[in-house]
């Protein structure tokens, strides 16, 4: 027995064309393709299109969110800059106000000290006038007392001079002057 693989055993060669088999293969392929198209290809393509749409929507949403985040960052930077400028301006205004208040307080302090100084000068002048008046009054009293003392004594000029000197020295010591003996 011959075990060789001959075309007789299998009916046809590999390169032989069999029209019936080709027709049925083609019909079977078309039926399977049609069934796959209706049953599997449509839902797969629909799923792929839905997935593409979802991915595109996600990308668009991410772009919008990124643009929104960028816009918010820019707005925040602008707000920070504005707040910093306001703080700098407020600081300048505060410094100017502090300088103005300090100058005003210095001016008021100088004015008060000048008023106090003028009041003290007026008081000193008044007190000096009172003291001069009292000194004059006291000098008059002393002169009258010395004159009275001299009048009561009948002494020589040298004796009168000694009596006035003693009288004044007793006044300086705070003692009562001696009475002249007549």
C-alpha cells in the first residue's frame, strides 16, 4: 500500500480550483460577515464611537477646566497684586498720618510750653513787682524807724552814724533794734 498523499485520496490539489467549494465558501463568508456586522460589528463600532466621544469629551472638559484654572490663577494673582498695592498705599497713608499727628503734637506741645513759659514770666514779673513794692515799703518803714530813732537821740553825727549802723545790723540779724536812750 502506498501511503503517499496523492490527490486521488483527497480529491483535489492545493492549487486546483473547485467552483462549488469556492461558491459555498464565498456564501458562507458573506453570511458570517453579515451576521458579524449586524450582531458584533455594529455594537463594537458603536462602543468604539461612544468611547471615542467620551474620551474627546473628557479631553475637552480637561481643557476647559485647565483654562478655568488658569483664569482663576490669573485672577488670584491680580487680586494678590491689588491687595499688595492697597496695603502699600495704606501703609503710606498711615505713615503720612503718623507724621502729621507727630508734627501736630509737637506744635501743640511747643505752643503749650510757650504759653506756660509766658505765664511763668508773667507770674515772675508780678511776684517781682510785689517783692519790689514790699521792699520799698520795708525800706520806707526802715527809713522812718531809723529817722525816728535818730530823732529821739541827741547825739553827735558820729554817734548817729553808729546808731543807724547798729539799727541796720539788728535788722539783718532779725532782732529788734535797740531803742535810743534820751
